[in-house]
């Protein structure tokens, strides 16, 4: 969707036209969901946070100022705030009932058990490496490499100076270099491309 | 010539081509001559490309976005909750504190226990006549002695 089409969708949404909201959702929903998942590592939480973020954004669309940031940056800022609320909520002690109830994640039907295991291992390696970072470093590296934001945009989303955004990405880089090295270069890409 | 520390700080920007022309040429010149910084540059470049491929794949398979959209639409239809304004919250707090200040003494008084008073001895209820006072004095003086019975024969003179 071109910037003009986004502007037109915003204008339609502000007039109360539901198709404007639907068009904006269609464009940004996958990115917002992936961002939430990369920070929370839980599908249900990511879906809930994405939904909350869109509801908040659409209700406050009249507050969006295109002179201050792009709609993508604005939506990412809202989603990151909601994810931070979720981190705080998840700090409360919880108990995972899945092992007790013997609930397993179903693998795609066409996958062999070995391939499913390898895929699962690779995903867990990346997730574990990201989870080992502090929330701020994780947010910076996910925005940089998961969503291709520039340092200026990362600074806008994280509400910090550009230099801070750069140093957070660098620190995350240094931390990830050690934890991802044992998997091997290129192997993750192959395994995660299912 | 920039230092190794400055060079390494600029390497992410160098890889993503976000440095100014001057800074870019400084980093390039440093990397050409410093083996340690070149090794860091190669490592970071490889890791950057790997992260750029792997992180976007997280979250696959994607969920059904129409289900989330249905949730968004349902939430949007609900009336928006108005957050309480600061002055409203302040007035509510003052009224609550006043009510507590007024009701607390009343409730404490209402909860007072009516304990039964111990029965007063009848002797103390008698009017203090001169005879009664002299009798009481006599009792106080005599009673300690009466506890010790006199030893037979101690005071008897033969």
C-alpha cells in the first residue's frame, strides 16, 4: 500500500467508514502480530496484545499526527507499550499446565518428526537467545532486524535518543553473537523457512 | 584516524549504510588497516544478515487475522470507557475522607461494650457513720494480730 493509499484509508476511517479501518488492519496486522510475538514468545498473548493495540489505535486515530511520525511507527509505539504491560503482568508467578495436561504443539502434517524437531529446536534457539536479552535490547534488535526500522524510527518507537537506539542494537548484537554461534550460520534460516 | 572503540560503535551503522559519507569513509579506512576491527565487522555483518532472515520468521505460522479483526470490531462497537479526570478523582477522594472522618467516631461509640460492673460489697455501701469508721479502724488494727494465735502459756503467768 502506498503512502497515499494509507492516507486515504486514514481519512475514510476518520469519517467513520469501516472499510478504512479494515484496509489499515490488513496492511499492518501481520507486522504488529510478528512484533508482539517476537517480544512475548506466546501466540495467545501476541494475539491479545495485537488486538488491544489496534483497538486503541483506531479509537485514537484522530490523535495521530503524520508530521510527527509515520503510521507504522505510531502503531509500533502503541504495540510496544502494550507488550511492556504484558511483561509486567507476566512477572506474576504462573504455572504452565501444558506438561501436566500433556498438551503438545501439533506439527504440520507434511512434516517428518525429525524435521519438526529440528524446526522446533531452531526456533527455540532464536527465541531463547532473544529472551535472554533485557526487554529494551530485545525491542531494539527486533525492530531493527525483524521489521527493518531505521535507528531514527527505533528511537521514535522506543522514545529515546537515536544514539541510545544505536547502542542498544549494538549491545544486543554483542550478546546474540555468543548465544547464536553454536547453531551455525545459515542453518537457522533453512530450518525456520518452513 | 578513528580509534577502535569509535570504529566498533559505528560498525552497525556502516553495515546498514546509515552513516554519513565522512563517517563511512573513516570506518572503511580503519577496517582496512585493523585486523581486529575487520574481524568484528565480518562477524557483525554475518550476524546481521542472519538475524534479518530469522527474526521475521518468528511467529510462523501466522494466526487467522480475521479472528483478531472480529475481536477488534467487537471491542470498537463497545462504548468507550471515559477515564476519570484528575479533578473528579480528587473530589471523590476528599468526599471519601470526610465521610470516614465523620463516621469513624460514631462507629467507635456504637461499638463500645457495656461491661457489667462488679457488685459492690454491702459493707462499702453503708453510710459512713462515726461508729462504722471506728469499727473499721478496729478491724484493721486487730485483724493482723488475730492471724497469729497466742501461744498457750506464753502470756500466762503462773
